[in-house]
């Protein structure tokens, strides 16, 4: 990662995961496989959103199954706050998430979720962007 680029913003990651934990534990535990932790390339801040078409200069990670593969990891214990649970969850995956995020934003990377978007190969162009090779 370039020294000019900030590292992953931990506070925004915790806030997004806390928001997710609160949502899935409201009126019973219902994990949502459509929710993703989305990270912007410009400032490396994260937020929670539904799965969809990737936004340019953004990478996202599925919360259930990818970030937290263990079933029930996002379930709140009796009396536990969503922020406290989110902090514990982020502590578990921080080093891995930080490495993934740095890798996913390199010019030659096609992202961890590349298989979910297209089966076509990506190639880097001379300006560091990517073209999709059809065929």
C-alpha cells in the first residue's frame, strides 16, 4: 500500500458491524446474507449496505460467511450491546481484513469477490485500471 493512502478506518468498520449486529438481532436473530461491509478506496472508510452492483473504487465483503464464517457469530448475548459485540468481532478479523483490503485495492487485484461478479478474466491496463477480457 502506498504511504499516501490511509489504512483501513477501524472506527467506521466497528460502526458498520455494530449497525449490522443491531439489525439482525432486532426482534429475534435473523442473519442477512445480502448485507456487505463496503470500503471506499479514497479514504478507506467502511459502511453497511446491501449486496448489489459494485460501486467504482469500492470493495465489499459479505458479513455472514466471508468475514464471520462461524454460524451465529453476530448473535447478541443477553444484555450485550451491539457496539461491544462489533468490537469483539472486528478484533477477531482485523488483521485479515486489513490485509484483504490492501490486496483488493492493488492495481492488479480483481478483488476477493471476483467470482461473484464475472467469470471473465481481468487484465490491468497501462494506467493501472482494469479491462475485462471477453471470450
